[in-house]
C-alpha cells in the first residue's frame, strides 16, 4: 500500500506562488495521480490529474493557466506548482494515487468516475486578499 505525504502548503497573499510536493513510499511510475482540494463547507474538488508514465495531464478550468501538475518518477514525487493564487484557492490540498496501469489504459485516469485508492493527509493552503 503506497503512502503519500504532502508538503509545501502555507499562507501567501493573493498573487503569490506555492509549490506542493507529494512524496510516495514506492514507485509512482505508470500510475494515475492527482491533486484535490477541499475548502471548509465545500465538496472535494479535483484540481489536476496526470498519468505518470508519459505525462498527459488534465487541469480543472478553475486553475488552468495558473497551476501545473508534474512528476519526478526518479524521486517518486508529484508536484503542483501554483501561481497567481487567489483567495478562492484556499483549501486543504490532497495528493492521491491509483494502482499502476498499463499505458493502453491511461485514459481511465481522466474519467470523472476514476477513484484513487491512496490518499495523503493533506496540506493547508491559505491565500489572503
């Protein structure tokens, strides 16, 4: 069972930047991995998803052009670069991972119904106006 540990959260003013990291306890290669967030009183929201073997990625419309998901397979680490942060980006951010999948099945990573079995504990991001 892969364990995920997020880091890099913090408090920044609007317009600032943060980079979140998610360190995995084992290889992240060929997995569907993603970043999610949950603000107080709101449902969990998918932020970005990536297939770690060859890197096709998806970003939610709310963050497109500002956030970038990436990975370093050698370090077993997933990243989320967040620029031009807005107060509405304030939330707990979670990293999630699926089981390794064959490249022919990578499209499942981007299906709304895809469920990640492994989750980190979350890291708080607070953006002040």
